[in-house]
């Protein structure tokens, strides 16, 4: 397992079991949304106190590994 992935935690008691960053209750999903619209990692530092550069890399790594695990069936519009 990638050391980055250890930064992502999943706990049914935190954020309804969604993947979060280091148990901080910062879900991965909004982090990836910020990055997907062009926000910088530095902008994430302002939005999420305690956020670290490696957290953003961990989110990207987790998403990459998730895509490798299953095929995606959706239509891009």
C-alpha cells in the first residue's frame, strides 16, 4: 500500500463512512472537487485548517486506485 493512502481513513462513525483525510472530518470528495475546478493546493490550506500537501496527493492516489478497482459506467456530458 502506498504511504499516501494511510492518510485516508474510512470510519462508519465519521462522515457517514466516506473517505476522509487523516480522520479530520475533511471528506475527500470536496477536496477533489476543488482541485478539479482548478483551485490550487494552497487554496485548500485556507479552506481546510491543518490540510497538508500530501493530503491532496493522497486524495488523488485514492481516486486513482479506486478507478483501477472497478469499471466506470457513466456518460460525460
